[in-house]
C-alpha cells in the first residue's frame, strides 16, 4: 500500500499563490492519473493569488472543508465542501476565503506542455 499523510506542520507557504500547501508525492510504480497535485490551505480572510496555470495545464479543485468565492475566467461562484471545480487550460483563476475558517482543497493538474 502506498500512502502519504500530512498535518498542519507539514504545510509550506507558497508565495506565488499566497497559500500553504503540501505537494503530493510521486509513488514509484504507480500509474498516476495526474502530473502534479497538492493539498492546499487558504487561511481565513486570505485570497489565493490570481494566476494562470503554467504550460497550459488543466486543474481540478476538490473542496474538503470551508467555503469561499472562486473565480475562473471571470465567472465567480460560491464554493464549499463537496464541490469540484474544473479550471481549463490558460484561464485565470483565484479563490477568496472570506470566512473565519481555513479553506482546504485537493488540487490535481495534468496536460501541461513542458
């Protein structure tokens, strides 16, 4: 069994995105459906920096806990636990945690051109 665990002490601040994150490991021998991934925490009253994924990657956010305002390609919507958000290649996106609780999500990305 391959397993990876993390807790709050394992999170690293990522200044480019203004979030705390723990990147997912690559498991030897696993046929992985993603090129990269991370557990991400947007602290209370914090905005994840607006950005475009490098190299034309697609991305999925799986919301684990919390709620906030997500904007993708100029369209804004309230997101919360249980939501899955698709970010198409080359689209600007950001997330605003306007609550008193951390916003936690799993991000998986794929399809970028090196």
